């Protein structure tokens, strides 16, 4: 598995591991729905790219993989402070957006 697919898998697995805790911190169904929307997008990004090829030497792909690693760390850090769930949702949304951009770079 190359670094691009690994980044997508890491994001999906991190969100899977933290999902119950994040959902429990959401005070309303609206926030739970926002989290689930991002979780489903992360899952889709990963599974749509399995068995596909990335050009891991493409500068845009390299940049997105680097950004994915930074976003992963932000998700990990923010799950330690679930009292500001709006910020957590924003961080997850940004991270999944980077994952979506990376998934769009899969070779056809």
C-alpha cells in the first residue's frame, strides 16, 4: 500500500476508533449528523480508492499526503478536548475535505 492510500485508510480508521466518543460528545442530533456525514465521506474516500493506483510521485499527491498527516494529528489532538464539539466537527470536516481531494487524484 502506497502512502496515498495509507493516508486515506489512516483517516478512516482513526475516525472509526473515535466515532463513539465523538458522537457521545455531541449535544444535538444535528451535530451527530454532521459527524456521521464526514465519517461516511471518509469511508467512501478510502473504499473508492482500494484497488486503484495513485501516482505517488505527483507533487500534488505528495502535498495532499503531507497535509493528510497534519490533519490526522489535529483530529487526534482535538479528540482530547471534546468540550468544544463545534471545533472538533470543523477539524474533522477540513480533514475529510483533504481526503476527498486526495481521493480525487486516484489514477483512472
